[in-house]
């Protein structure tokens, strides 16, 4: 079926937003308002464009994305909708580099009246001597399965089971995502782009 393509003068890649199916969208200030994407775009103007260009009626603004995330804070590494007005946000592990980010995201979501669903965090994941933005949140939701990125961490199995329980009727599968992470993001990220 033919669909018209409408071009807009702002940058909004797939991992920078997530929505709950009712008009509520979540994003991060770090990503959407970053001057490397949309220089000079104010939060108010971004909200107007989200409403007018994409039809959203409510915007949940989270602050920063994960530490060391070279996507500049894509929300799909931090928080994902798992139902209407239900947002999954990780619970930090001990020595988790993102504990403040998770706490801030939870506070902002609850302040807007969004139900927060706790999911495990992989905690501090180190590759090549550096902390990387590993996250179970970058899962892919398919028709019959939910594919959850795992990293050889103690919480891997718990994360797959927890996320799987949020999607009854789909099989939850954990797949190693270390190499995808080094290239940027994970399963949700690599499934978002449609070539022209």
C-alpha cells in the first residue's frame, strides 16, 4: 500500500521516543533537545511538534539517558512503555552507574501519574576497561516473542523473566548483545529504521 512521506525540519530518530498507544509519549531532554540534533529547539517547541507532527497529546520528559550512551540519551535504553500509562524503569544494582538517572526517571514518571513497573538493571557492565550503557530496556517486541538483550550479568535471567511476564502470550528470549552494544544500542535500536 502506498503511503505519503512527509518531511520535517527536525531530527527525531526511533530510539528517542516511545509511546503507550494512547497518545502519551516519553523522551529524554538529553536526546531530543541536544544541540547536535535540534539546535535551538526549545522544550515547548518540541512538544508542539510532537503533538502536531505525530499526534501525541501528552509528553513525559525524562532528563538524561544512561551514562556513556553515545546515542546521547535515547529513551529506549532507559524506559519503555509496557502498557497504557505503564512505564518500565530499571531498579539500580549496587554500584550502578545509572542509579541517579533511574531515580530521576521514576520521580518524573510518577509526578505525571504514570505507573512505574520495576525491572532489573544489568548494573555496571565493563567492556574494554570502560563502563558501557548496557540495558535490558532495549528489548524488541515481536508478534510472538520479546527479545531481551543480555550481557552475561547475574541479572540476565531475572530480566528476561520479568520482561516476559509483562507480555503474556509472547515467548521471552534473552540473546547476548555485547557486540551490538559496541556499535550502538541493541535489539530495539536496530529494528527501528526503515530504508528509503
